[in-house]
C-alpha cells in the first residue's frame, strides 16, 4: 500500500528521497504533483507549462510520455505509468512500468527473461542478465508530462497511530446498533494490485487507483431490555464472527486456491444480477493489511467464530431500561476512484468489549 508525498518536498529536500517506506511490509511512497511543484513547472506567469521531466522522482498522478528521436529525426512516443517499487526508497529509482496506451494498455513491462517478474529501473533491469523493454533500452529517450493525463489525488498519509490508539468515541445513544466510524488510515493502491472481472485495459480506464481506508467503530453484539424489572446483573453469551469480507456490499467467501498466482480472491453471489462477483487482492496488499491489523492487537487464528461470555453488573439503585454490549471493529475498505465500494473486510476485536446501560 502506498502513502502520498508532495513532489515539492523532494525538490526542496532531495535527502528525503532516501527515507525508507513505512514499517509495514510491501509499502511504498507515491509522489503527487502539488500546487507548489505545478507552479515551478510553468512560465509566462502560469500560461505556459514545461512538459519535459528533467529530474526524478516521477510523479504517479500523471501518465508520462517516453519520447525517442532517431538519428533520422523520426520520433516515437510511448505512454507509460511509473509506479515506485514496493519496500524501496525513492532514491533507488526503481519503478514498475505500466503501458498506458495501445493494445498493451494496463500491462506491466517485463525484461526479456520471461520467468522473472522484473521491475525496470531507468533503462536498467534489476535482473542481472535481464534486458529492459525496447523503448527504454534505446539511448537518448526523454520523458514528457501533460496535465491532460493527470489524476486528482488527495493526501493519503498512511496510519494515524495516535488516533487509532484512542479508539472510537463511545458516547452514542444506546438504541443505535453502532457508533460513528473514525478513519484512522488512508492509502492508495494502483490497479495492478487488484483484479476485477474485466480486462486489464478496461480496469485501468475505469479506476487507475483504488483508495484504501482503515476505519474503527463500536458495533452491538448483544442487547437486552429490562421489561420485568429484573436485577442488576446481565449474563452475556453470544457468538461473534471475527472476520467478514464483502464484495460490492455482499458477504463474500475467501478463495485461496489461486494463491499461486499471487492473488487472494473474494467471491460473492449478487442476487440482483444473479451473478457471482469477485475481487482479487495481491498477496502484497493482503500481507500489508495483516501487518497493520496485528500491530493494532489483532490476533490471527483459524477460529472464525468466538464465544463471548461475561457477567455485567450495574451499580446503584436506579432501575435500568436497556443494556448493550459492543465490540470494537476495524474495517479495511477498497474503493474505486468514483467512490464505489469494490471490497471491504471487517475485523471484530473480541478482546475489546465495552458495555453501556440506560
């Protein structure tokens, strides 16, 4: 998963390019063109924009054009999208190269050694005996950018550990099934790490990025009314489903059989369309999410259902009318750039239980 950083920061402080990505595995930085950087790339009081990209890092909110002019002054152009390689600082100058037009649109470039998943690094392949793509192998190619191929991205600063540790506000009416949610983490995920039932070309056109958020809220798992003026003790005994995945807001089943391809699939039956809808997440994204969850206290296990049993007692002589027991939920959401929900997974922390009386 990627957090965003403004391009102007790296231009003003080149040393920050050497900062490693966040601690979670399979993390990276995504560079976005902020207003300050945009103004530096213009002349004539903002009327003329400089299209030539002279320095690294490459911005990820723009499709770039590789221009090569032969000795016969014949120019060839190739539109590409540079994505920083995961777990590498930007100073490594290592990028995944995605074709952005033509019949290979949406496909990642590989070196000529097919059995390797190769990441291209400014004309040089990371594989010692690999060969870069033809359009990057030629000497003298240049990079140009255009605002026509720019995506408007907002800040995604990763995990807010301080906000997360405070837990959601528990001050809400007891008749509500859940509290208001609190967003404690924001990331971006390029489409190359997500699979939907569409061609890669169409998927890139529909949503080049996916927004990932981590939210928290309190959710009711047990409630009881005091109809017969009962005592001040309530016995809670309820089964709680620890993990629930949804695809297009429909409960889904995780299918790990395709794990060898590097993707975990979630499948759900849509009663409206009467079709099975599915979303595949790269193992890199799944492992990153698991790390973030476990850092927040989530305990992995094979048990999907956990029995919650506890005895709660209200003090004082006031007669109570209703009792509610709540579990803290953390939820990862994956949304397309148009805001539609592609996938969600709720994780109920059965070690974080709170109760309230009315």
